C-alpha cells in the first residue's frame, strides 16, 4: 500500500525519485510506529485499561492520528489507519479493543460501501457481466486450488484443506479498499472499480452457499482432493500415525483436549480406564503426550481418520467439542464404521441436546449445567454439615 503511492499520477518527480522517497519515508514511518508499539503503546494501554471507554477513545484517536500522519507523509489515510490497526492488534488488549470497535466498524463500513457505490458506473456493469463471471470463476476455482495445495504442503489433511479453503474462496473486503485507493491515486478508472466490485459481489454470494454446503461439497470432491494428500505427509503422521502404534486396552476415545476435555481426562486418570485422546491442535497433543497420555492428532469431522481408531476396543467415544454439526457428523461417522459402543457428545444448549439425543447419542454432556449442579451439590453439602 505504501509503494502504490509512488505511482500516483499527481507526482511531479521521476518514478525512481518517487520510489526512493516513498521507501525512505515509509521505512522511517514504520520504524517509528514499531518503536512506539514495542516500548510506549503497551505501557500507555496498561494505564488506560481500567476503563474500557478510555481504551475505545484512545483506539479511535490512534487510528485518526496515524491516518493523518500517513496522509501528511504523502501516503494515503488508508495506509495510516492500516498501520494503526496492526499496531493495536499486536498488544494484549486487542480482544477488548476489537470487541468495542465492532459496532463502530460495521456502522462506518456502511458509508464506505455507499462511497464505493457512488463511483461505480452502473450503466457500464451490464457490458462487463461476462468478464465478471469469468474472473469470478477464476477466483473461486483458482484460489480454491491454490489454498488447498498450500494447506496440503503444510501438512493438513484433505478434509481440513477442502472445508477451510471453501470459506476463503471469495475476494475480501480488503480488495475493495485497495481498489478504492487505486481509484484515488488514478491507477484505475471507475469502470475497473465497478468490475472489481461486481466480482466481489459474485464471489461473496457464491462462497456463502459454498460455506453452508462445505461438507456436502467435500464428499462430492473427495476423488479429486485425494490427490493433494500425496504432496507431503500430514501433521498427524508427523505426530505419530495410529496405524504405526500398538494400541491395546483402550476403554475411552476422547475427542477434544482443551479446557473441558483436559479436565475430564484429569478426572478419569484416577481410575484404571485407558483413555486415548484426539485433538486437532498439535501443540495440545504434544503437551498431553509429555504428561503420559496416549494422544494423537486428528480431525473429529474426518471420516477417514475415524477408520484408523481402535473402535472395536473402546466402550465409550466421547466428544467434548460442542456443536450440533460436529456431534451429528461424528455420530454418522461412527455409525458408518459400525461402532458398537456408547457415544457421549457435548452441547451448550437444551435444543442441541434434544437433537443429539434423538440422533442416537447415549449421553449428552452440558458443561455449564453440569458444573452448576456440582457447585450446588457442594454448597448444599456444606450447609448440611
């Protein structure tokens, strides 16, 4: 974004002089912000953290200040605001600030799209429908293939790669911001901006339905996406494949080694039950292995991974991953594998609990309700004593 300003039509300098000037000013600007972010900003935010209102006001002031600095240095206001966002995101207060700014962001986003629409030549869009459709297909298909290949190279399985990249197949809102910046700098005209906007509308609309039907699409594309598996060994293979380990006497297979799953495992470790833990986070898998747990990397929604589990040994399969979709997917997978034991799923709502019970779950865990019942039992016992 900083280098784009070097190619502005309004520049009176030669291209080489403009590039050198932009690089020098941009480098000094970024170094200055990096220094503030590293040494000044954390202390300042810590002093303001007692009031979320002050944090909100400071975040807005910080963004406006850097936007003005970026504009005065010959960059754009967008560059300054972007740098402000990056600097705030690197602090430990990013979650609090982000939560407070969501409503304001959505409100201001409305005006951005209104301004974007004002510059779009609607009469020209009709002639660009074919071009927009071709570019949209290129984005939806080409981006999907590239992301899937990259995720396979990084070691993710085909199920994770497919479902993830379907949600990333559209062009982002940031593309529209870059396009608007290009229009302000004179790099593109209103017709090109209209074409980019139309591609954004098409890809965002199509990707919405792709996300909703991602698991159905995965099943249809399974013969094709299987080829990506051969690019590089998966992360679960690097962490130890179940096929390569002798697993005997497993009583419980537990999906999810996070806070709730970890607490459940610690409670079960006092018994003589043998627990096999499965989680999608490789760091959690390593941590639990270091504690002596039989733990493996795996995806609860991957039907092929379930086939590698010692289901014929386990009397219980427990999922501590909340959600109707995950629970139903695991139920269908275990049914397909002809699992004969009992199944326990996790839910956060009464409605989901009824759905999972009706679908065939032997037990539905409600962490918050169960914790409340246990707390009430302890309190009542204490009063009775």
